[in-house]
C-alpha cells in the first residue's frame, strides 16, 4: 500500500512540473544568450519576448559602476540585455568609430582629431559625463601603512629619478615611516588608457620636467621601463594584480579598484598645500570647483582635462575626473534602429536620474551634481528614434 501511494505522488508531481514549465525559466528570460553584434535583438524561447541587446565598450575606470548599473537596470527591464566590454578608453573610442559598439566609454574627453573622424560618418557624436571617479596612487610596501607625497616627488618616482623608498625626498614627508632601502618598482598601464591620460596629465601639471620628458596621453613611454624597474599591466585589473604580487611597488589605478582590493593609498598634497586622500567629501570638493568647464554634448572635444585636475580648495583631492559616455545623435537612423534608439535613451535616462542616487552608486565613485547630469539628459533627448 505504501509503495502504491509513493508511486501516485511521483506521478502527480511529474505532471505538475510538466504543465508549469522549467523552474527558474522566468528569471532566465531576463538575460538570454546572444552574440556581441550591436544591432542584434532576438526572441527568447520561453516567453517569446523580443530582447534588445545594447553593447557598451571602453573605459575600465568606471567598470564597477557600469556593472552595478547594468545589473540593477536589467533586473527591472527584462526586454533589454546590456553587454559591457572594457579594454580601455582608446578601445572604446575606436569601437565607437567603427560601429562595433552602441555606447562608447572614455575617461578623457575625445580629442578634436578623433571627433572629426566621428563627424565623417555623417552622424553627430554626443559626449557627456556619466559619473565622477578618482585616480589614486596605491603602493605595496610592507610595514608602511601611511604615506604622503607631493606631485613633484611622485613625478620623479614615475620617471625613475627616485630609485629607493628611503630617498630623502620621500622621507621629508614621512619622517616617522619605516621606509626600507629597497628599489621602487613602478607599475603602469600597458594599454591605451584613460586612467593613464588622467594621471599623466596631472603629473604634467605639477612637474614641468615630467611634461617635457614624458608628457600626457592614453599611452606614454615610461622611463622606468628602460631602467628595469617598470611593469606594465593591462587594464586597471592587470595593474592591481601586478601591484599586489610585487613588493615595494607603486601604481596608479581607479579608486574603486583600490577599495575592492583593499590597497594602501597615498595621501597627495593638493593645490592648497594639504595632504588629502580620496573620499566622497574630497572628490565632491574637487568637482564643485571645476564643473563649469564642461562643454555642450555636441562639442565634447572642447573639454580640457587640465582644467578638471588639481582643483583649488583645501579639501579637494587633486586627481578627480569625469568618465564619459559616447552616443550618436542617430540622424536618419544611421547607427541605431528605432527600437534600439528607444532602448538606449531609456537606459541613459535611468543612469542620469535613478542611477545617480546613492543606493545605485558603487564604492569609489561619486554621483554627478544635478546641473552636470542635466547636460547628459539634454544629449539623450537629442537621440533620434526614427
């Protein structure tokens, strides 16, 4: 009798599962598999809902923030799938130009020469800030938990002119630190990087020698490489891993990576002569001093990175920068189908409104001031849907 009852229960459960479909199929329909082609949309087998795929490519400076936004947005928008590929600001600009991505991401503003290439496609590019971040100087020196540096000393370290950790120039700012007589290993980006452009521009502002010998750009020739004391890492993740695995090293990276990996960070001397670490408060102080320098979205190349760095103010952290979005105005539907254009507009509006709220900001980033977010919303309204 007991065996008969058990068999009957198995039959009833099996029939119920067959009639209701697979468990979790509804959740799976939110993130269906797809290829990476920008214009693709497809239909899911479980729900017959057409899913629009949006591809975004470029800067790793805002990586953790982008990932958080995508996760949050897709949770409430099952009809949209968003794919993010890093690769650096240079890669983002190139992919955007070639039509390999829907939304480009770049930390430094696009240069005029590249902007002109965008215009040659027959469409109007639009550039505007999406979030505020900071480039930090992280270090791996056992026994040294606090470190202060000014810009000139930092430049000499990255040029290789200061060779040892117990150099008098470093000891001057850190008289109580147990600085070892070990060679300084400099870790830098090996790929075309917006983070590098921001950092090298800052060093060029605070050191005339660095500006003349090295200069600024997404790729620079670091003198320490020829000295055998330089290590290149691909992307911010590559830099962080090289730093963590190399004692007595120093590197530049994005604040969120330093927080995520629990790295020790240098307190930098700002324009007012104060030593400050990157925090929400010190980053906001810097942004408030430079936000008037942001141009119209149709003239993004006019933004001057130099005006955004080493901001005045006693509490301002000196290496703060916006990271930017690149989209097309989509004249005549040249780059986006009507349905994709609508999906892109909705996603970007969400980023610039809901996405700027504290609960949607990832650690290490600061939301845009309202008047800066309005610049982006103006650009979003310009995107044509048909």
